[in-house]
């Protein structure tokens, strides 16, 4: 099960650090590979659950990005 599924009583209290974000990105990588494999085998129905988890993860990451303070990228710092 995806790490984004947090019990209601813990929502908003989860520690969001670089490690958590990286785990989500790694999980998304695996989900994409799984979806692609199922699609390649013609088993589109089975990949729907993975697509839903991937969607949830992406929305969660986008939400984190939206509420995070803007930090300059390394390319901006070089200028």
C-alpha cells in the first residue's frame, strides 16, 4: 500500500522530508513500470488500481510543492 495513505488522526502531522519525497518518487517509478508492463500484456483492467495509486501520489506531491516555500534552484544560485 502507498505511503500516502495516512490515518485521519495523523493527517497534517506527517513529517515531510526529502526522504519521504524520494520514497514517493521511487514508488511512482515502480508504479509506472508496473502499469506499462500490464498495458504491454493487454491487461489494462488490472493496471487501474496502480494508476489510481500513482494519481494519488502525484496529487500529494503536487500539494506538497504548492504549500512549500519557494527555494531557489541550483541554476538560479549560479546566476
